[in-house]
C-alpha cells in the first residue's frame, strides 16, 4: 500500500496487493471509531482554545465602542477543559454568567426582558464606577448583545473534523 500526497479534504491510498486491502479494511473496522473520537477530541480542544482567544480580543459594540466582554478574565479562566466521553465532547464554561455573555439577554438578543438578580452586577459596576441599579435598569430596557465567543469558535473549527479524522486514519497504513 502507498499513501499518496494529501488532497484538500483527506488522503488517497493505492493498494498493491489484495491482502493489503483486506488488512486495511479489517483495521479500519477496528479503529474507525477511535479515529473519529480522537479527531473530535482534537477539535473540541481547538474550539476551547479559539473561544479563549475570542474572549481575549474583547467585544466591540456595533459602533466600535468597547462592549465589556473582558473585565477580570474570570470568563476566560472559566473554561473547564473538555468533557471527553466516547464520541461525545463538551466544551463549557463554569462561570455563572457565561451563557448571558454568549447569547445576550433581553431585547438586545431578541428575547423577553431580563434583569440580573440584585447584587449580581455590584462587583462589575463598582470597578467601572457605575451605579448597579442603573446598569440593571439599562439591561432590563435594552438587554445585552450576544458575544458568541464560543459559537464563533465552534463554527470556525467544526470544518476541520474531516481532515482530523483523515489524519487519525492514516495511522492505519502501518497496521
């Protein structure tokens, strides 16, 4: 069997003998799930890394002003690694307000009005020199825009799954 140069979406194999084909197919059956699982783990790790990079770049409002996505770094540090089960990967964040930052809130996200619980904004408002009640009222009226730090990472990195599966399957050429 010979492994030819990679094509844009995978690889090409040429088999010299029928027994090579049989051996490769047998190995493929045994290792395909492992190759897909390894590829999904790779992609999940790259999604988490890209989400952290997206957060580190901050968020700009439509008019170019700082949208406040990066304050203390707590949201960036909240990524907990990959929940890695066979053929099931989860990239998540354990910070309580992560979903609010990802998807936005209230009218700003096309959803019903939302007001953060009392005290939830006290630390942020204090660091920014703002009144917590006024910030809460603004969120109630306008909502917050979605930041999509994780969603953007997912949509960018999911395209690499076929190439990563092919990469992990190439190890079968030696089997």
